[in-house]
C-alpha cells in the first residue's frame, strides 16, 4: 500500500510540474505578444515606419473603425506622409491575449485613440480592437488589425 501511495504522489507531482511548465510557457508567449503590441503602439506614436514595418506581416490588413482598409504598404505610407498622425493610443485596461497553439495569438481590448488627419482635424476615438499576431522567426508580427467604435460609456 505505501508503494501505491508513493507512486500516486510521484504521478501527481509530475502532473503538477508539467502543468506549471505549460502555464509558464503560455504566460511567456502572452507576455511576448503584449511586448510586441506595446512596441507597435510606440512605433505608431513615433511614426517609426521602419520599426512598425518589421512588426507587421507582409500581407497585414489594417481595418479602421470607419470601415476603410489599408494594406501594410498603404498604412505605412499614411504614417510616413502625415496623412495620419497618432497623438495618443492608450488601452483602458490590459488587453486580453488568447493563444492558439504557439504561433497565433488574438489580442482584444478597448483603446482611446487620438489621431490627427491630413486636414488637421483631431479625431478622438474610443475603439474596440482585435489584433491577430503570428510568430515568425521568433518575432510576433501583426497579421490583422480591426477596430470598431466602442459603445458610449454608461453615465452614473
């Protein structure tokens, strides 16, 4: 009987260790996605199209809240020429990252964005975003970004 208890205890310990390692790997992947997204935000605010270009897949599609779409090249050109100048991008709360295997992640959240348009007008937006990241050569790259207008906040 004691051998059975010891064997069971060892199996339980092995299972817990394996589970802890899986959680650690998943947490590490989530943190890497969040770091990549944070780098994306900083690059957008700085209009650093070189850094931003490295963070986007070649076939990245950017869907704006007004329904317009831009390819990677079009989005980077708009930043480079000043057609769009991001003044502020701030998450209301930490975004949620869901993993699908070790190479695909979906990040969702609500942001407040201020963007100056080519005509000089400043748009202040509250958006719900969905970003798809894929791991390519050890780097999490943005493959798709979609934003929609978030509902108005409830007043007390």
